[in-house]
C-alpha cells in the first residue's frame, strides 16, 4: 500500500515539474502564458481528483479484504 501512495506522489510531482518546465520554456506572451497556466492547473486538479478517487476505492477494497481476516483473528 505504501508503494502505491509513493508512486502516486512521484507521478504527481513529475507531472507538475514537466508542466512547469514546458510553460517556462515556451515562447509566449503574458496573456497566453496565464491562460496556459490556468488550463494546466485545471487539468492537474482533475487528474489529482481522479487519482484520489481511484486510491480511495483501492484502499476501501483492501480494507474490505482484510476485514474478514481481522475478524477471524479476534475470534481465535
């Protein structure tokens, strides 16, 4: 589970660094740059939200799988 969270953090960090580098190296005027930053921020927000939902589902599934095992351990 820790590997999944670590992978998510690395993915999000890499995506943000890549987007920032692309914006800073692109020859654009101020208005275009602001619009691009806004669009990229909205896309990053959407991706993070989607990834968090996926992670939440996976954590819920993992907890559901472990619950019967934990109940058996308490009964024993």
